[in-house]
C-alpha cells in the first residue's frame, strides 16, 4: 500500500511536467558550455517523467513477486519485456513517428500514452492488493554482499559505456552514416532481452560464450584498433565487425548479470545497482572521456575489460598470471620500437594470447595489454597524413594533418574534411577543397561583384578558407559554435590572419546570432553546416529561412553547401526554398581541372528574383533546382531525415 501510494503521488506529480516541451533560450552558455546547457534543459524538460518511468519497471516486477501466480518466483522476465518495448519504440520512432508527425503532435500523443500507463498502474496496483501474498525475508536467503553489488554495477557499467563508445568510434573514425546510432542501441536492448527472457537457459550462457570467446577476442584485436578510413565496401565490413563485437561483449556481461541475479526478495536492490552501473557507464563515456582523451580511446579501453567477465576453468590466480602478460607487453613494446616505420599485428602475439585461454586472469591481462598497445600505436601509421594536432570536446574530434606528398594542411572533423591550405608559401592563403575559386563559391563571390559595403555571413568556420574572399569592400562574419575550431583556424591556418580587419568570428549558434543582427544586413548568407550525417534542422527550417530573408538586402542571396555522401540535402533546400517562394539554382562541380587540393562540391543558391543571381543562370554550370514535391518542408516542429537518404533514390 505504501509503494502504491508513493509511486501514485510521484506519477501524478509528473503530470505537471507534460506535455513535454523543450524551450531554447539563446545565450553564451550554449557555445561555451554546451554539455552543461544541454543537461540542464533536458533535466528541466523530461527529468521528472523519466525518473518516474524508470522506477516503474522494477516496481511492477516487485509487485508480481507478491502475488501467487506461478511466474512470481522469477519475475525478471518482465525486464526482457520492458526492453522489448524499448526496442520496438526505437525502431518505430525514426521510421514511423518522426516522418508522420510534428513535435507537438508527438508530445500530445506521449501525454495520452502516459495517461493510459497511469490507468494501467492503478488497475495493476488494485489487482496486487487483492492478491497480495506478501514477500517475507527468508532466513535462508542472505542479503547481497558487496562483492555481488560491485559485480552487478561493473557488468552494467561496461556495456552502457561501450554502447556510446562504439557508436562514437564508428561515426568518427569510419563513416558518419545517418541513423547509425540506432543499430548499437538496438543491439544493446536485444542483449538484455536475450539474457533475461523466459527460457534464457536455452540461450548461449556466459560459460558457453566463454568457451569460444578467445577466438572472438583475437578477432577484436584486428578490428577495434583499426581507425583508418578505408574503401566504402571495407568500411561497411568494419562497421559490421564493430557491431558484432559490441553484441558479443554486451551479451557476455548481461548474461553474467542474469546468472547472478538474486531471489525476488532482493530484486529492487539488484536493479538499483544495475541502474547505478549503467548511469556511471554513460557518464564516463559522455562526460569524462571527452575531457581526458583526445581521441575515442575509451572504446579500446572498454573492450579490453570485456575479457575479465569470462568464466574459465582456472582455480586460483598465481604469479604467472601476472608475469606472463607483463612479458608479452614488454615484447610488444620491443617489436614496436624495432619496427617504428610500420606496426602490423603479429601472429605470434595472437598465438601467445590463445595459449592463455584457460586462465581467465592471464588471458584478460594479456588481451588488455595487446589491444591497448595496438590502439596507441596503429593510428599514427594508418592516418592519411602526419598528425600535428588533435583535440576533442562535446562537438567531436578535430585533427590537423599534414600531407607531405601533396604539400597540404588538412582539418578533419570526425571523418569529414573541413578545410585545406597549401604548405607551399606561394600557394598559401588560396581557398581550396570545396571553396576553390573555380568552384561554386568562386562563382557566387564573383557574382557579388563590386557591390559597395558588402557583408557576408558564414555559418560554419572550418579552417577559415572563405576568409580568402574578404576584401576592402567585402566584410565576412563567421558564426561558429565550436570554440576549438576557431583556435585551430587561427593557430594552424593563415586565412583569418590574412584577411585582417575584413573578417571576424562570432562564437555561438549561427541562426540565433543572425537573428540578433539588424534587418537588411547581408548581401550573402552562406550556410556551410550540412556536410555530415547530422543536419542541424533549425538552420534550414521554414522559420529559419524567414529570418535569413529578413536579414538580406533587397538583392541578397542565400548559398547552401549541400555536399553530402549519404543525404540529398539539395532536396531539402528545394522544399524549404520553394515553400518560401524563392528561386534556386544548383551547381554540382566534379571537375578538378588538374588543380591540386580542389574537391568536388555541390552548392545551391537562392534569391527572391532571378535577377538577384546576376550572371549565375547564364554561366552554363548552374541549373534550376528541381522541385522536391515529395519532401515535406522542415519546420521548427517537424523534420524527417529519412526522406533525404540517397539509397532511397
């Protein structure tokens, strides 16, 4: 009765926080402390309902244990049911809910669902009160000791942390594929279902997993430390290997959790330690790792821990379990020092590792030493360039590489190229890659001509290449949300220094910053923030376009950089500009004309009238952008990345 009363009060109290809404308030804290800003807003918007819902699943299982139904002895199957529901919603949201409904409709539907849940909880509580056999502490069942508690937390910590780590690794080091985050999260939920579902004893248990796990761990040595962009086909194979490795590791840990679950009397405490371990794992990967690691080093570090969750035939650890792995590590270090020109995984290390397979501690230590060793040594030899700088924060990993063969300095953000400059003195300061003078950007800047008092607003700084187009009659204002990008552009590239007082950088969200400028400020607004898997929806919504139009001069233009390997951003631009009544022309530039450092690019330029585009429609390389009638224009309430996938075309 007390549980029903307390949880009922909390559930009713959460109604005050629905319908769920997320209000964005502009401020410097967004750019300076994005993670803190995001956590505060999420806690205020969804914190209380999330807390209540998270507490519901273990409570209902506890209630089931108090009835006289047959399944009361092992109510943990409901944990599998809960995760099955999460998996179903995970698949349905991006495929059904998001493409069909806006945020306000989704919020109202969620509120209605919450009401249904509240009614079901009342009915369930009433049924339990009528059929309450009570749960009494049996003298034969001792409370969990601290060894079990630590194990529960650790076995939940590792898969939770690894979930975020493997997703980040694939997105940063292999390919930023849209919707990729769904796959590891679905695998994470699936392993819980397999571990705690009814009849789970017929599934591969931790012991049987441990029997063939040495071969899997050897395979991980070949997969996990590989951080080099490969051919598209090999990238897909690598992604599959990483997902399979995560599935194995998460299932191993979750099976060990299920096997060491306590009787129903201690169910609540069991879930407390699982929740604590999972929260700590997420905190480690999302908050701590970006601060202490400059790359996604937490990924191999977490994989190195997996081998400690194996079962083995060993009895007690002995000194050789420590000495032999240490010797293997020293041997690895010696081989690396002798062959610094190329570090290739040696079959001898794999054979030695397999020789330790029957001793859990010995095998785990040797595996950890090797995988961390490879993770530290391989990246320097497989990157396409000599690394001179690397940094990481909330917005991802940024690297500055020097290509000594082509004499180029490159800024890589994740796996995306964000700017190039020649290291040859006579070619330094020339905009290259997507911003070459012979490309679409050069055309648009030439079309601006010698208009007096020009102001160009650029959302996205990169290496600062566009600063090369600044002049005495053309002022460039860059809007950049990531403070590290400005630091890199000023310290390693010369574009900003060369333009001197004719360009400036404003730190903050581009749309919010443009909104604060006076009307009729810009001759050109250039949006250069769509070159990855995640499109900032608020930059290209109907409401955003209205803001841009009001800040343009009467003959002003909006230039969209729509180059993207996985998403047809041009279709979205066509939809929102057509909705706004603008004329749009597209240039797809794939000719390098033998010019070193030039990259293919796609740009769409929009204006109120064709005459505002100057000579662009007459050049023969710009063509009217075909209307994307099948794409619904995005708004601040609605966005749908699914419509833009290139493999749907």
